């Protein structure tokens, strides 16, 4: 293609014919839209050639409303047909995939598609006349880039929660919640976030295994020691939020609900209540968190958008005498949680005075 074509187009109306033929024989229409649109604006403003203008609009894939109106600046008229250009800078219309993405985004924001809900399959929208397969795919990719949905093989395209869940700090472990009630930690987060929950949104597997090095170190166990690993996947609706794997010494949990792989918490009050009932009341804990890149397996399991990091949690739970009764590793989708901590500011000097 002649690189000087856009410049020649600005010389006068006759250049429209050259532009049209150049466009028709090019395979790169997207480039030509960008290259020739400024020239087309200039030419249409002074050409008086409505037929040529309409033909070029058609070749470039630009649509025009089919209503008749008086001639005005920015409008090209011919009998019975009009190309309406309300403003010179608005010449190029949005592509079909963008229009579809905008319609779907409005349905998401209005609540027609709720958080955790799966959008229609691409083939269903194609059959409904919303566009070709490539158009629908491009619309879905745009929604994903805008943070409205997540897409993954095997799970389809799912609406993301519009506000992250609150991941509470120390108050999620309040003994009133799990010892005296039935509000386990992940449910406490949902309640604080004003979100619904079902106990079955937590699923798990239980395995007796050799303790990984970090687990053995946390429990003070020798290399090769056996531990129970209770691995949970927690979802909100159909959307996974995080994984949490708790590691226990066999002598603390053997024969309890903690080693039962049934979906949901380990009975009323969850694992902390089970430990309490067996004489291991939790007294204090340590949490460490850090962000990192998700592994391919984690991205698949949590249905993460491309490039989304995870927040890894290490939690060590102790009894009053310092016995470690649980060491847990959690992997949280970074965008699905807001970590909230509220605590009393310490005054160590005052504490020392009171001690004396």
C-alpha cells in the first residue's frame, strides 16, 4: 500500500476514488481505519461527493443511520439516504464486540447477571444473533480485562463480585463465634461483608501424609513425621475465593470430625470447636501474609484472571501452654478480599510499669 496515500487524500475530493480502491485491496482494515479516517473527515467536509463518502464508509466498516435530515455541518446527504456525522471526531462507530461488551456490562451492573453467575456460553449468544463466535469471544475478553468477569476453561465466564469480601482480623476468631455458636471463620467473613453463605461452599479432602518441611518446623516434628492435611476449597456461589490447608498432629485429631472429608465445617463450630472439645483450647495465634504470583495450578483452581496475584497466609495456632495444634497455609485470590485489622495499640512502657 502507498504510504503517502493519506497525505494525498487531503489534497481534494478526487482522492476519494484512490482511497476507496486502496482500501478494497488491503487486508488490514483496522490499520486503514486509523490511517484514512482523518483524511476522510477532511475530504467529506469539502467534497460534495456523498456517494463516494458512503462507499468509503461501507468499505471501512463504518455504519450510518438511515434517516433523512436537512443538510448540516458534518452531514452528507443524497436523495433518500443520509450519512449522519454529528461531530467530526465521532466518525468511527464502535465495533460490534464493543457494543456487545457494553450491553453485557450494563446487565452485570444492573444485577441482571449477579456475582458468581455464569454468563451464557458463546455458542448460545451466537445462536441468539448477538454476533459471530469471534465477536462474542472478544466481548468476553473485554469484560475480563475490565474486571467484571473471570473466564477459564471448564468453568466458562463468571461474574466477579463487585466488592471484595472482608477478611477479618482477630475478631473472626472470637470464641463466642465458634465455641458458643456456629460461626466458623469463613462464615464470620461473609456475615461481616453482608453476603450470603452456605455451609456446603466449603469442600475438603483429608490425607495422612509426611509433613512438608515448613509444616514439620511449625509443629516441632522430626523429618518424615506424619500429619493430617485437611485441604479446603471455599467458594462464594460458583466463584472460588481461597484454599486453606490445615496440618494437625495425628494424636490431636485422630477419630474426630476434623479427619472427616464431608463437605462443610467439621461440625458445629468447626475445627477449633473440635480441638476445644478434646482438651486443646486455642489461646493465641500468629498470622503471616505475603503476595506472590499464582502457580498455574492455583490459577486454574481459583479461576483467576490472567496475571492476578494471590495472597498466601501462614497461620500457627497455639494452646495456652504453647502447644501448636494447627499450622495452616491459605492461598487467597488477591482481588476477592479486603484484609481488615482492628486492634488496640500497645504501650509496652506502661505494661512494664504495671508489671512492677
